[in-house]
C-alpha cells in the first residue's frame, strides 16, 4: 500500500471519528454554555479568559464524548433509519473499541477542564452527561413516549453550567435559563418526530408522533411553545434583561407561535413541521446573540 493511500485512509478515519461526535449537536449545545456564561458576566462581571476557555473546550469535549457513546449505544436503532444508517458507528468505520477509547479520552479531558472552572460546573456537567447517556439514551428513548422530555433535561444543562461558572449559584435566573432551553427543545424535537415519523416507526422508537399521531403532536408543540415564549420573556419580568431583549424575543416568539397555530388544522403536517424546525433554530440563534446583550447593555 502506497504512502498516499495510507494518508487518505487515515484522513477518512479521522473524518469518521469526528463525525461520531455529532459536531452540529456538540457545537450547538456548547454554544449555549458560552451564552449562559456571557449572560452572567453582564449581570455580575468577573470575566476570566482562562475560565472562559476551560468552559468552552471542556463543555465541547464532554458533549462530544456523550454523543460518541450515544452513537455507539444506538447502533441497532440507527441501522434502521435512513438518516442515520451511514453513521460511522453503524458502518463499522468507527469500531466499538475505537468509540470507547474516544469517549474516554474526550470525557477525561473535558471533565478535567470543567473542574478547573469550579465544582458546581463539574457536577452540572456530570449530571447532564449521565442524564443524556443513561436516562435518555439507554432507557427513556427506547421505552417511553416521554423520552424527549428526559433528553431535554440534559440539553438544558449547558446554559445553566455556563451561568453558574460566573454566578456560583443556582438562582431564579438559572432556573429560567433551564426552562427556556427545556421548553425550546420540545417544539423543536417534536417537529422532527413529525417529518421523520416513518423512520422512527420502522426503527421501533416510541416518539410521540408514532404513539399518538402527528395531529396530537402538533397540539403538544403549540402548548410547549407558549411555555417557551413565556420563559424567554420572564427574564425581563424578573429584571435580568433589558427591553431590547424583550422586544426582539417577543417578536421572534410571536412569529413562532403564529407558525405553530397553522399546524393545528392538521393539514400537510410534514411540510409544516420542517418550517417549525427552522423557526426554532432561528429562535435559538437569537437567544445566543441577544441574551448576553440583554444583560450587558
């Protein structure tokens, strides 16, 4: 085998291991941790470049570690779904041994960095990790219609960890941040469950759209969306953010609610659900931009 061929094979292997970390999921969740950190800086001050870097890298690595382990555990499900059947843990490019080694390496380094930012941040990171891998990935996702609710708990942890890295405490603001991310995930992932309903059904995953139907799921989306918007606006009501934040998030929330109401008629729900998903991504992008400014200005 020539040197060039070996280099190409190594490059493909590296790409496969990188893909096993679910980069988009990893970076999106890590971004919320930085959002929580910068939001707290606006309230309390105390920005520290070393803490910020440790939080950034540490949170990214432990989320990546959890994603690799989740991919490994989900091979049986992923192999039955079109969008996941080519994942490297399914095809075997990333072996079981390789995935475990990557999970361990990322986790050890990640948790060490979180420990540098403080015990509370480390404990929150461990709680989120355990919830995502064990309670969601191994148990709730496979056994219950409420699996998404369990997964949403772990997804709401990073922003709280970022906030606590500065504040040093779980207070009203931390609770609201948790609720914002928790309630945001339900409309987002319930939307995915609608336009991926056939795949989940074939894989035997009991998501809400499979068990209760897409129309009921659309109704649930509307309810959770109202709770999400109320949570975003609660930050201003409790004095943590300014009116610029309030106006921007109120307008973004109103648009998402208007779009959600269109799904209550039960027509063309798969197309509607895709629009809902993209509107949710827009809302989260706005949160990550506007929230730090809302406490700073």
